[in-house]
C-alpha cells in the first residue's frame, strides 16, 4: 500500500454514473460527497467555478481522465473519489482549454494542511495513466469494490 491509499474510500467509488455534462456529474458527485461528510455545502459551486477557470481534463497516453477539485476551504477531509460515467462527458483540457471527452474522473479532496498533496497526486496520476499495464487492468474493472481494492493496492 502506498501513502495515498488512505485517500480512497470504498463509499466514494461511483461506477456507470449517468451524466450528460460536467455540471450534471459534478452536482451528483457533490451530493454524494456531502452525504459522506467529506465536503462542505459550498463544494459544488466552488468545484464548478474552479473548473471554468482551471480545467482539469488530461489526455494521458492510454486513458483520458479528469481530476476535478475545489479549493481546500470546501473540503472537510482529504479524499479521492473515483467516478466512471456511463458515457463520455465533454470537458476542457488542463493548460490548453481544448475540448476533450472522458468517462473517468478522480475527484481530489485536498485540505489546507496537505496542499502540497495536489502536485504529488497529479504526478502520480500522470505516471499511472501512462503505464499501459495499469490502465489495461484498471479499464477491465466493473465493480466499485474491485476498483477500490485495485487502487488501494496499486496507487
């Protein structure tokens, strides 16, 4: 297990979520995160505003992903929520603002005490998403419990 494994929670893995847009997806996930008491009620608004200003889509070598997150004051407890949508969702790429599509989202909950974690997580995601065997194995997973176990052991 890595030092990041405690950021994953089996209750924060959502598979085959129906969402036709980022806004719809963010709203659904924000409600779930609030239910599990890891974010403030301000989270959804902060998440969508931050995404407009700083898009989080990444076209990595083997799998396009998104790493949406809100500023730390909207987060109660550090987490990584793992989401796969039923269909691809349009969004913007980090750094270039170009259009892209993905159905794999990793919502990052960063707290003030661990703000340096954001850069480390981004580096780790880039490393893993450019690892063909990791991505092939990850894409075969079909149940939230499998996803949780896989990420806790491999992340």
